[in-house]
């Protein structure tokens, strides 16, 4: 593995993280933003070195924030997952795309009398409820089927004013039809995507289809593009800045995906660190066609500095 990757078209070369430049990075940053899947864990298995690294950063007074595009869980559920893996993380330190979807609706003053149809899982429904919105769909509609009989109309709620699409392991034709009709037929209905990740590490052994598959299906049937609230959109960063009052130049985004995590950090003006424990491989990073270059990359966390 070379210590530096030159890439035509890249703004700067990525540097392999070493004890020397790790210290420089550490000293220049007040907050570390971590992705979760492929960075903290794979499925329900912690990645080697993570607990020691997080403990070391906290002991040095660094702020830790966990920014995940996986919308299947709410902040409460993510906090419980961290706890089950032996790591104490509060809900206030977690910014999930499920939370971002609810906060986006709040930010635009989405009418409380309107409903939100969810092609996704419990995380989105819980965050919508906490924000004061009425959510429909989710896992419950994963059990439903469609009947294509003559003179049979598919019934859907005309008061749905937004459709939120995220990772959905219960995806089916019923949900696609429901969401499609709402977006196409309900006047002004919003199409919101939690994220467009192609794949993710939902288990520790392999990658699985990500929310991008579900979003693409709805794009195809509605012929519309969504409002994306997760990474690399900087929407979540607005909330981070309001909450923690730390300049983005003093933040470092740590992630395993170039097109979401690293681009999110770069779009916001953060330092960026790519970890090779998840989706992105060293060959992908070095590929001449890749023009997203993190400041640093590493195959392992440093437990001590």
C-alpha cells in the first residue's frame, strides 16, 4: 500500500494515515463524525479497535458524533445497539437519516394535518412520531399484496403529503404502488429519500442492497427525483452546527464510502478519513476514474496517539 495516492483530476492526494500525520489530524480537530455500518460495526459485530479508539478520543476531550445513512433505526434504537455492543453513546450524539427526514419536514413547516407514507422501516416511523407527524406504511405494509382485477381500484390516502423512502427489507409491489400514487396523484406530495447508498454491510460477511435500490424504483415509477436528506447532502450538517457550535474546519468525517461519507465531509468543509473496513477498497480508491479523494485513508484505527 503506497503512502500517497496520486489521482489525475483530484484536488489533492490522499495520505495513508501514519502515527505522525494522525497526531497532526488529531490536534487540528475538535470533533470526529463517524459513519456506523462498515466503520463502527458490520451487522452486529464490532470492527476491531473501535472501542479503544472511541475511548481514547473521549479521554482526550474530543466530541464524537455518529452520522449514519441507515434509516432502519431511530436514534433511540441506535443508542440501544451501541449499548448492546458495550459502547455508551447517547441519543444526542446520533444523527441518522431517519431523524433527518423528520427534521426536514419540520424545517419546511410540513402541515401537521398531512400524513407521511413510509417505504422504509420502524426508524423512520418512530422519528416522524417524535417530531409530531403521522406516518403510514412501514413494515406493516410489507405483508400486503395487490390485486390486479378488472375494475379494481387501489385505495390510498389522499391526505398523504409526503412519501419518505429509505432502506426497506419489507419492500413489495403494494408499497411501490401506494407511494407512486401518492406522489403522482396527491397535489404537491413530496418525494423524500433518506439516502441513495447502493449497498451496505447489514451483516458481517457480505454487502446487501441499500436504500438506493428502493429510491430508484420509486424514481422509475414516478419519473421524479427525490429530495435527499442523508449524506452526501449537507442537510444534517446544519443541525450539527446548530447543536455543537463547532466549525466544520475543526471536524473530521470518518467513513467507508467515498460517494456519501467522504463527499459529505468535503461538501461541508470537514477533514476526511476513509477507513477500508467497509464498502470502499484500496483498488477503488486508487482507480483513475475515482475523483473523490479523502485527506487520509487507513485500514485500521489507531488505539493510542
